[in-house]
C-alpha cells in the first residue's frame, strides 16, 4: 500500500504535527488515510485492534461532511465500536446480538468530530457493550496489548488504545464509564483524559442526567493532541438538560504554561482496595518527581465511604445496563436476551437489574450526592488526588474472571472482582469529575503503568496543564521514546 512517509517519520508525528503538514501542503488527507490503511494491514494481524476501515472515507476524506479546514485538517481518526453513532456505518458494540446495526444518523459528537477535521476512516474493538475490561471473545474478535501481546489491553476502549500505542493513528475516539479511557491508556503508555460530566455531549440516546457515569473522549500520544480534541469537540447538543462547561482560555494555550505549585494528595488505600507493592514503589517515585517540579505532595486519603460508593456505582451499572438491554429486547419483541447472542455475565446483569426498584435507585442517587459533596469539600483544600491508574498488574490474556464470558454465578461478586483491580478510576465517574492517566511508570512485566490524577469539576485544563509540564520535564516524550514490541516501525 502507498505510504507518504517512512514509518519512523509517521511514528514521530502526533495529530497536531500531521495537521500542520497538511496545512503546509506537504501531505494530503488522502495520503494520510492511505498510510493509516497500510498501518492497519501491517499491525492488525498481530493485535486485532481495528474491526473495519471505510474505503470511501479513505479515498475521499471530505466524505460525510468532514471539514478539511478544521483544526485537524482531515487527518485519519478511528471510532470506538460503541458510543456516538456514525451514520450508515456498522456499530455492533462487540456483540453478536447487534450484528448489522447501523445508526441512521450521526450523533452530535460525531458531527463535532467531523467539524474538527477528523476523518472517520474505521472502527476499533470493544468488549460486548463495553462492560468488561478486555476484548477476548474469539467468536467476535480478540485484541492484544502491543507492548506484549501475551497481555490484555484492558478496556473497554481496547482497540482505540492498542491502535494508538502501536502507531496506527496518533489519536482515537474512546469512551469512559468507570475508567474505560484511563485504564487502557494507563496499560499502553498513552494520555487518557476523562473529562468533566458536561464537556462532551452523549446525545441523542443519553443525557448527563440519564447517563450519569458515561462520557466521551480520546486516547492520544501527546498532551497537545488531547487538548486540541477537547477544544474542538466539546459542547452540548440542542436540548441538553444541563449547562456545559466552558473554558475562558483554550486548553491548547493553557498547556503551554506550567501550573502554579499544586497541592496534590496521594494515596492508594481506598476502602478495602490497595495497590500491590511494586505499584506503591512507582507511586512513591512519582511523588518525588512531582516534588522536584515544585508541587506539594502529601499522603492523604479523601474522607469518603468508599465501600458505600462502590455499592452505589455497582447499582448504577446494573440498573442502567439492564434498561439498555431491555430496550433492545422490546425493539425485537423478545422477552429475554438469547443465550447464543449475549455473553453470560451480561445476561446476569440484565436479570439482576431489570426489576430494580425506584427505592434502590433513589438510595444509589443519594450516595452519588453525598459522595460528590464530600469530594467537593476535599478539593477546597487539595487541587488534585494522585493514585496509580489501576491497583493490580495487567492480566495475561485468558484471565476469564474479568470477562463477561465468566462463569461466575454471582454477578455482584463479578463486579467486585473488577473493583479489586480497577479501584481508583470509578470515583471520578461517579462524581462527574475529571481524571487523567499519564504514562509515568512500568509494571514488572514491562507493560506500562499509568499514574492517575483527578480534580474538581470543570478543572480539566489544570490536569492537562500538569500533564504537559510533566511531558516537557521528560524531554517531550514519555518513556524516553521507547516503543511497544508491536509497532509500525518494527
């Protein structure tokens, strides 16, 4: 396939740089799309991160209204297989039950992405309905971690993170309902920002009242790419229930300045969950690094009933997901999910949640409220909270207990197995506050380990500002430009 750059040149370009090359006339959006297709052909057999490419969008990047004069200038972009719909394209959400599903219209965020100049040329893998933390159903697809294909990518933005880490594209669409942007980014050496609730629209299917924990975003290899994505794609659709956060200054400008010295609370013991010893050592090393940058970092844990918060969040996931499945069943005139088309744990979630009472839901909302208020008071004293992005090592492929293919008979026990490893990211999802995973450490396996920073509502810019300061302090590249074992340059 045709390539306009060497693979070393390709890997050295973030999205911002690619857009500059297009603006200068050195490359065209079509040439970039063709090279992305070549990258998929080169990489996908090894990690299985891309489901399909759209030949018409590769041949003609202006297809479906992509604005080639937008900030990203028509550079290639991959959409996760769940989240905002793309008109006429398959969106099967990792499930046999949704095979052949094609949205009839672009979601509002899809339109924002096109107006930003991102050329949607394909879709990436996700576990069934985005529920679990790995893509490992051989009947649908299997996605592997490019740093070491024996390990999982985590999820649910599995294909997005694997594609960016392996050098297929510099950034890709991702979604986050409990860590699904931040966790795979953390395990694959990427920037993963979950924005404040009320930054990216989740219309038309959900709102920030009905969605609660769900948000949209991207994974990238550079802080400035993530900043430009937020600047270009944020905003509410007509009829949103809640006001949308705005920034007085573009994030692409904010990140050029170091933040004032920050007060950062660091911890890893959250209720019954705690990080493994190597992670704690890497956390301590990160603390020293931040102190060298002039920040005040102290070991303090927020005064939150974490056990109560995890119970409420589990109720939220179960009840939300049960209603999502129920709507699909009603459209097809079915009384229950077919055993041969929906994975076992997802059926159990539907069974557990379909008759959940309003009283159960009200109690959940009450905990969401009290937890958010307590965290808000904490942020009156502290600017940020630092933890590892996850608490246990990235599993080897085939660790079935984390999958929705699990044979665990107790769906609550299955969820708590997830919380045992994904301990730190759900709090920001519950409270609607922003969090970011920055690639600052390694696991003993050599697979990356993200460090997770979270802050108060609407303070996304300061997270990006700190991430950019760290990026500069490391010479402009995390991991000293080390690359995954599976990469376009290899």
